[in-house]
């Protein structure tokens, strides 16, 4: 297969673009930092769905004015969401409804030329393929969610595809593997790598509730941002109304046991890990993936597991020292 060249900076040559990154968690922050284009920002009251949609409507109007004045093309990245596999269906439906309401507002926004725009939504490999037993999964693998979280991600995917069917807006669904990196929100109950590293920094034992031979694809957040922004630039060369779905991952699976082993190598002591504690329902044992879409972009996943975990450890150790948290060094 011929692989198209990808520029080392993570973006292809395109006219100046006005960007809005919605949601500034691990992925959103990395996407906002990627590239050289101007990034629009707005404060959204996410705790109240009705208020959030009102805030988004006002922000969209401001973004439309900015985009029209600053750049000929525009991009919106939807990286928002607090939902995880254990989140209730009711709360996840609130997130879906806010997103669907926002897309409806976008399609009716007179100040934006939809043919000049691109919309990205972050989806989840773990949510979408949790019920499949035939890895590696590709974009053509039929989804099989096991939880309300996976159902919600599929609903959001359908919203953006329908938007492209109804308008000249180009859209991109990003099915992302296990994202990790410094700054991950440990309160969400996600981010096994960050949790394991945190146990080394603090000395507090961590429970792992899936078997140690469980396979996951771990993707460093900065690499993911480079991949996503590059894919969005490429989408700009597609016909108006095009919708693409792409898996974003390292394409290099690792077992939970290998992750723990790597953490032990960094500290040169055994990990304070308690295995087999908790409920593993809704979790697939093997989430290997192989993208079939724009496969040259996969080469931007350059951070090895060893490099990424070392960066996590250094960042968490610095955070502990700055905040006066006892660290088990």
C-alpha cells in the first residue's frame, strides 16, 4: 500500500484555519496546543445541560464572527464529556442531547459557511467495540457496545454523520484507543496508566480489576492530537458533505501485565498493585485495533510506552512536589 507523506509537525499544508476546541480535558488540551492556528475558547457551564447549551449557542455566535473575520476555513473539535463506562444512562443521555443540540445550532448558524468547515467528535474504541470478540478491530468492524457509555458514543457518531448527509459540512469521527498523558483527570475512574504511575508516586496501592493478560492499545495524548489535527486538515480536501470515521491508536497493543512491568522498571521496585479487585463488566479482554483509513497518519503515534510512562512519572512527581504531597521516591 502506498503511504502518503505526513509532515513532522502533525499538520498538512492548508490555508489559515480558525479552530474551536470544546472541552479541555486530556485530549482537548492537547488538540488546542497542536498546530499554529488561532484557537477560540469559551466558558461552558457543563454541570447544567440547559445552561450548557445556552452557553454553546452564545459561543457559537462569537466563533462565527471570529471565523469569518480571521480565516477562510474553520474547525470545531468536540472533546467534551465526563462520561465513563460506569456512568449512568441518564447522565450520558444528557451529554448526547447537549451535543445533538449544539450540532443543530451549528447547522442553522447563518454566520458560518458550512462548506468551509469541519467538525470532529471524539468517540471510543473501548465503548464501541466492547462486545466484539474478533480483534483486531477496524473501521469496518460492526460496533457492539456493552454499556450505556458505548451506546452514547454511537449516538454521537450518528449525529455527525447525519449532519454531513444534510449539509456540506465535513465531519470526522475519531474512535480513540486508551488515551494517556500528563494531566489526566484521575477522578473520572479512567486512565489505568496514570493510576498505576500515581501509585508509585504516592506509595498507595492500586487495584486492577481486569486480568493481567488484558490487551489494550495505549496512545499518548500529544500523539493523538497530532493525528487528529492532521486528519482534519486532510478532511478539508474531501468533497463537501463527506463524513469519515477513523481509529486513532498506536497500533501496538500491550497487556496490563506489561504495563505494570514497565512501571516497575521505571522505579526499579515492585508495583504496589492489587490485582483482580473490582467489577470488570463492560470491559473487553482484547481491544487490539488496525486502522484502514488514512493509515500513514498512524505513523504520528511516535511515543513508546516506556517514554510515555516515564513522562507520566516525571509529571506526577513534579505535581506532588509542588503541592506538598508526600511522594514515595
